[in-house]
C-alpha cells in the first residue's frame, strides 16, 4: 500500500488515500508509521476518505491518538486532492471531526482555509517548563490550546517533555501549548508542543490560537491579521469581527512511500 509524504511549514504528514473507507488503520499501526526512529516519521497521519459524499480528514497524531482538526494537515490534504485530480482547483470543503472547513486551493501557491471560530475562554491558566512558569490564555479552535507570551522565545529552553498546564481540569483531553513572542507590529515568533506529538515545526490551529491571544494580550480589536512564524516557516492568520479565523500558507507533497510492512503488524 502506498502513502504520500508531505508538509505544511515543515509540519509533516503521511497521507493515505482510502476514498471508499476500506482500510482500518489501528492506533499502533499509525504510531509505528509516524515513529521517526523505527518508522517513516511524521507529525501525524491523515486517512483521506469519503463520508456522506464529502471528503473527510481522518487525522491521527504521532502517537496514533485521534485529533479533531489540523490546520496544516488539512491544507496538505487539499493539495493532494487537487494535485492528484480528485477535486478541481478552487473553493471546496473538507469535513473533519470539528465540522466542515472551506478552502481556497490554487493549482500552485498558498492555500487558505476557514478554520472556524476561535474562542478565548477567559480562564486564568499557567504553563510551566524548565523551572519557569508563565500566565497564559485558554483558547480553543475545535481543539484546546494554552498560549503563553514571553519576552524572548529562547528563554523557553528545550521542550523534551510536555509543559505542565494548570488547572488540569481546564484541559480534560490534553492540550497544545504555544509559546509566543511578539517581534514586530502584528508579527509573532512561536514554538509549539502538540499533545500526542511533542514539539513540532509548526501547528496550524496553534497559529490561530496565538493570533486571537495576541489580540487580547495587546488589547487590540477585531478584525485583525497576524503573520505567525513557527520554526518551519511563515503563516498568515486573519480573524474577522466574529472571531472566525482564516489560515493561509504553503502545502507541499514530497514523495510516495510504501507502508505495506506497517499494516502487517
């Protein structure tokens, strides 16, 4: 069986085209494929299927756990659908566990996706790592985020272990943690620790969470547009007056890979 390897701002994925929903990938098989030491290596796995006549993104984290949505992953999936001739370029929808997402997909160049509503829960949270602790913002965009602003992104240090976020009850299903530094007018550098994956080079939903948190943090107003720079590249997030976010950035297909050996386990 063949999968396709691709990335969005170096947030990388394995894509399995299974339009008829015929192949069940177990948690262990997904984790084995994504393992960078013994497998192919990726931040997540996307099974491309059809449900109810709609394209559906069945997304798994590196450890095989199910996730609601992935902003970089859905752009890579959209690039696959257009590049392989399954959908014409233009505007179309992909269904996710967080509902339908509409994308604008040219044959070449950046892809935009309407990510839906970003919510600031206005609950005080803290995030701690490497003996340091910061106050932060509890944000959700289909999946949960804790956003912390720092004076210097380098002061965060290594993220070999997940940051400790309190209160625990604010995130019963785990949390993605973003550390962000405002570096210029409406421009931010960020790092992210994703639940089920560890530190990644980028996170699409995370950039949207950071953009809304930045509006609150800077006492700004909506609508607002921010350039977000994770380690893997440049993304743009626009949030309208109703707190709906549009994420724009690249999506690249790299190569096809044989995953047959992992499906035998």
